[in-house]
């Protein structure tokens, strides 16, 4: 996975990291998150790395469809 393949998107009011090459979506955090980039930076500063756990293929495709439809 390369950083250039990833993008931050808000879908249905929640923040997700999407990888369009693999059509995989990673849940980033709660709807209370004000600044996702600050969250990622803090996580990397504290732990040195960040683990992303993908949603299921069905959930990912559903969320990508919602994103395409503008939700």
C-alpha cells in the first residue's frame, strides 16, 4: 500500500480512508473527529506507525457506492 493510493473521505457522516486501487475502505474514527489529518499525525508521533483494518469487501463496496452517490 502506498500513500498515493489512499484518500480521506467523509461518507454518511463518518471519516474513512479509501483505497481505490483495491476498492478497500478503512474506518478512521468516530463522527466527533474534527481533524483526521491531526489524528493521523498524533497517532504516528505517539506510536511510530498506524494500523489500518479494512472493512469487509461488501461493506467497502457499499460505502464506495454511497460515496459515488454523494452521501
